[in-house]
C-alpha cells in the first residue's frame, strides 16, 4: 500500500499525458481492513502511529493530506458464510479502529 502511495505521489509530480482525475485528489486515506482476529496477536498501535505520522509528513511536503490506519471489519463479515447483497455492502461500510469496538460508517 505504501508503494502504491509512493507511485501515486510520483505520478502527481510528473503526470501522464492523459492526466487522470485520481491524480487531482487532495486527500488520500490509506487503510488496512481486516477482521479483529487478524490483528489480535499483534500490538500495532506504535506501528500505526509511526506510519501515520510519516505519511502525514510526506503528504504535507507534497501539498496534500495523507493518513494511515488499521481498521477492523464488522464481525458480521469476519466469519463464514459471508452475508449476501445489501447486508454485505452495509457491513463493509461499518469499520472500527484498533482501539475501539465502535462501528463507524466509512
């Protein structure tokens, strides 16, 4: 993900002839989405803060807003079978932070 963000920043500096609209974004939020069980064995708060601070500084140097975070997917979609249709889409929009069990809509 950080590699893709780096490529995006390079493309902004030297845009292709087609100049895609994506390169005009003024804010990019880098997110790792996974179920809580994936994160459970790890203490990721220090890493999350360090990466966030680094990408914020990089973004500021490039005149844009960058952020980074690990987000927890809804437990409804962490198991098998996955819900279908509208339920799945609704639950994909419900994310929490590593430090909270609260769902917030993306």
